C-alpha cells in the first residue's frame, strides 16, 4: 500500500491596521508576510485614502508606528518622506502605549 504523507497547511493572513482618534479604522488583509514592500503599499494606500477623505490630514495627524523591522527599513522611511506623513515611532516593546494594540486584542 502506498501512502502519502500529508501536511496540513493553514492559510496565513496578515493584518495591518491604522486607527484614528475618531474611531476610524483603515486596514489591509494579505496572504503574505508583512515586509517593507507590503508596508510601503499600505502607507501609500492609506495616504491616498486620507487625501480623499480629509485633504488637510497632514496638518492635524500623527501616525504612531511600532518598531517592527519592516517599519524601520530605509525603503519605508523614504516612502514616509515621499508621502509627507507625520510619523513617530514608539519605544521598543511599548504595546500598552499603542491604541491599535487594544483594537487587535478585541479583533482577535
């Protein structure tokens, strides 16, 4: 009798989200690992959406990003500059200070 080993493979879903102080949520679900290229695409789409919804958002918005490796790459930092996004990076392991972490907790 021939047998074939099987391996159960679960699809991977990656979730990137942005949360405004007004409770608006902007998110992306992908089937790839988040890396610098995916993050750049998310930031580009976020900026385009905000440009349409709130044209002056850069004057009264600050984007808080964690220190994930892909957030700190030169490519992502250059994209942030190109998009003229006001960004600050949180301190290392400061999950309690990031409002989006509460959203992730509820979402999961």
